[in-house]
């Protein structure tokens, strides 16, 4: 069985089953972004590695990401 490992783009934490992961992505160059909660079991390798997403391991890192983006 193949196991994919992802890390948080804010803190570097490796994916674990207990993390509550979020994906963030920009809306095609517009000054806005979307964050969505992710169920790890349905998170495809394509989306996670090649979709241009920001990987966030939990609410704390999602909050840091939002604060950083709003400060731009």
C-alpha cells in the first residue's frame, strides 16, 4: 500500500491522522482565496501535490495563513 505524506506549508508539520487539515488556494489571481476543510481519506495525491494548494495542518496554521494573506 502506498502512503502519501504531506507537510503543512505554514509550520512544516507532517500529515497525521489526527491533524485537521485544510487546503487554501487563490482564486486565479484575484485578491481573494478559499480555504476548505479536507477529509484525508478523500484527499487525492493530485490535489495535494500538484493543484497549487497551500496545505494547512489545523486551525492555528489556517488562522496564521489568513492573517498573512490579509496583511498583503
